[in-house]
C-alpha cells in the first residue's frame, strides 16, 4: 500500500488509519487515510498532539465538544505561573478561559491583575499551524486528486513543510521550496492581504474545521487553505507542476471539504461563494 506521508510502498501490517483532522481538532471518523504507522506516530507526536493542547484553541474545542478517542473532558492546557501567586486557567460558566488562583479557589479579577500584574508561561510553537496545514493538505489532496499527487511538486513541498523544524527537517530542501506560505500568528504579506481577507470570510462562514483546494487564484498554482473550527490556520500557495487538477463543471474554482457536525461534506468553491453571497446580499 502506498503511504503519502512517507512516499513509500508499505505492507498492510505497517499501516494504520490516520484521522486527517484529529478528533480533538474537529475531525471525523469518515475522513481518514491509511498511512505508515511510523509516520502516523511521528506526525501525531510532533503536530497533532501539540496543536490539540494549544491554549489558543481550548475555547473552540470546548464549544465544539471536540474530544479524542478516550472521550476525556476538555481541559485548558497547563500554564506555569511566573509570579509569586499560583495561577492557572479554567473555563468559566460561559465556556471562556479565566485566570484562577487554586490556593484561594477564586477567579483572579481584573482589579487584582491591574494591581499585582499577571505573569504566566504558555507553550508556543510558531510554525505548528503551518505544519498542520501542510499535513492536512497532503493527506486530503491525495484523497481528492488521487495518484496524480504522488510524485508531484505539491506532494514534495507539502511533505517538506510537514516536517519543518521536526525530526525529519531538511534545511536544504526548505531553502529550495517554490511554495509561498502563511500561517497564524504571522501577518500575511502585503500582496496577499486581499485574498487573505476573503479566506477569513470563508473560514468564519464555514465555522467547522475544513480544507480547501482553490484552483482559480493564479494559473499553474493551487491554494491550499486549512481552517480549525472556522479559524484560518494556514495557507500554502503551491505550484501545480504537471499534476492534472480537475476543474470541470461546478468545481472550476476548486474543492472544499467541510467537517460538519453530523457529516463530512465535499462541495465546490463556487457553491460556497454563492452560499455566502446569498447570506450577505449587501456585502
């Protein structure tokens, strides 16, 4: 069996099922792919688990009830208090994060913060969402475009970005990449601000986790867009090379896979834009 993550043929015994979006990030059991166990474990350890425990996604995970296989209760990620008083974060009754003093068993008020200050340490990985966008784009792209993706420029570049600063990072390959990338928390380049604003609108409209392959933005380029719970996570402007991107009928602008609550939907970019325009007639 071919593994898109490792770009190798592996035996059935060496593969297992990979949730392209992990359940903790809005994934579904019907959106999976068979990949190498070794690469699945590596990607899960370096990317999926770290992103699932990101403080900036805690509220969204709780609102979407995005639990993993073990169905454990969603908790804020651990923080380290840097001040004299112990502080951690908890969910309030509305599901939002609040600083909490476990010694006094009370929420830290804004007046206390203004008077005494608040210093905490939160783990942060600046390229994590870019790596996740590359991983999702690679796996979902293989499902959408099939074997044509296997040896393509797209697959090669996405695979390299997936390993960015990880165990299999290759600096020489990274320096030769032709793709242009953006990922939170960095600001988009000036020349991409208009398309970035449109993608933000698409993400907020979708609300769920999704991956989009937009083929109409620029000739000989595919724009891969990944959102987590409706938040734009990363965009990769990748050269198509010789791959045959299907643009027939309603999919002339591209493809979108939306991980809705009850089903995984595959729709066209054209259909999504029409849906938005119908809901925003004056925009």
